[in-house]
C-alpha cells in the first residue's frame, strides 16, 4: 500500500509549528518558527517542515490546522481545536497519559484524557499572562537574556528569590527593583519559574490530577518551571518528547485518521 503523508500545523500566538507524518505515526519533518499567527511564521513553518520531510507538497494527503491562527491558514483542508489536537497528540505517543498540562505563549490548559484519546474535561487560563510563557518572555527581556536561557540560569540557583506580585506588570516592576538592588540572578530566575509554576499548579489542582501527568507546550522546555511544578504538586511530571510540537503532531494524526477512513 502507498505511504500516506499528512501535515499538521499549530499556529500559536508566539510560534508556528509544523509536523509531517508518514502513515500516521512517524515524524519525518518538523519546524518551529518563532513568529506566530498573523506573521510570515505560518508559511515559513509550513515550507520548512515539508522541506525537511523531503517530499513534494502534492504528496501530502491532508493538511490539518490547529492553534490560535487556525482559521486564517489557507492551505488547511481541516481545522481542529487546540484541546482536541493536544489530547490526540499526547494519547497517540503516550497512551497511558491521563492528565495533560500544556503551557504556551499566551495560555495554559489542563485536560483529562479518556482511554480512547478523547478529551474528558479541561480548564484553561487565557485571561491572565501570569502562569503562561508570556510572563517568562517579559522577565527574560528585563533580564536581557533569551527565554531559552532561563532554564540554564535556574539550574545554577542556590536559593529562591520569591516574587510576591501575581500580576505580570507588577511582577515586572518587582524584578526590575530586585535587579537594581543587585540580587542574585539565578535565584531570581528560580523565583520567576516558581511563580509560573504556582499559577499553573492551581489550575491543575482545580481540575484534579489523574496520574500520570504529562506536559507539553513551549514552557515544558523550561526545566525550571517543570521542576517547580513537580514540587508544588508533589508528583512526577513526564515531559513529552516532542514538547512544543505536540499540537501540530495531534493535528497530523487527526488528518491521517480522516484519510485512512476515506473521509
Ligand atoms: P504558542 O503555541 O502560544 O505560540 P508555544 O507552545 O510555542 O506557544 O510556547 C511558547 C513559549 O515557550 C514561550 O513563551 C517561551 O516561554 C517558551 N519557550 C520557547 N522556546 C523555549 C526554549 N528554547 N526553552 C524554554 N522555553 C522556551
């Protein structure tokens, strides 16, 4: 039987992600472009993952889009919600996963997943930047580092400089004044990671955790936040091997299901 190629796009607020799948399982191309919906990011991620897969666009049987910008991506054959894409993605790769926490650039979602990979229940914070990647981006800018470097600074910390403000804007002023006092930077970064973790943990607790707990999204790449979350929740978290690509992967799996079922 001929191979079936499907492509999933996750058009986030901060980054555009694309995954090319072979026969619904194997990732043969992927791309993460740090420019989100409404920019050139979606098109660049689309072209880059196809190029990495080494196939021609005409060989792709289905393109499914998800994420914040999913409705404005013209090449898409189908669109699905981010929650469905994430639940399906994590279930396909980790069938044992029962709860999933996804923290992206502008929201945090926690969901429980049924045995068939369907979404059972969820809670979302898309109203407040605290507890999302945006909080980390704001703080990285103040510290004059790349958001990806926060985890390295956290790893060097020997203390935690706690951030008392829960609002991003006030927390930013607090960090600026701590810096002016010459505070220990790794300790401050650990406090910043702990602040995001505390917000996300309260969302998880409100929904209720069914173990095992998995984590996806760009913020899952920040080991400082993951460690602080484990401490806050008192349980082990498994970070998905494809972290930030899970939504795009789930969209490509969904497209494969449609093609394989002849729909
Ligand atoms: P969205 O889908 O909303 O665009 P993502 O799931 O792509 O969001 O996550 C974006 C967030 O991921 C950023 O706000 C940042 O906090 C975090 N991030 C991105 N790259 C890295 C990295 N290399 N290391 C740690 N965190 C990262």
